[in-house]
């Protein structure tokens, strides 16, 4: 499943570069770029890290909802 648009939109909405996101979630910029473009699948671990970084729900990233709110 490609999440590139939602992930890219979140990154851009937060004025972050691919390198900055990669550093924050502990992967290389190249790997992040592949995830963002859909070349490499999004793992559960990275999905959780991105949801935590952006403070959004996993369902929002997976395009199951348009509601960003998390149930913490």
C-alpha cells in the first residue's frame, strides 16, 4: 500500500526535509525517500515512529480516516 502522499504531506506540512525526518526516526534519508515514494514498503516500526513524530493516528497515515486525532 502506498502512503507516499499522506507521508509527504505530513512532512511538508511540518516544514521538514526528508533528511530531518529520517534522522528523527532513525533511518537513512535514502530509505525514507524509498518509503515516501512507495519503492520500499512501510514497516510497522516506521509507521509507529511516523505517527509519534507527527502526533497523528496510524489510521490517518494509512488513509483509513481523515481525522488526524490520536486516542492516547
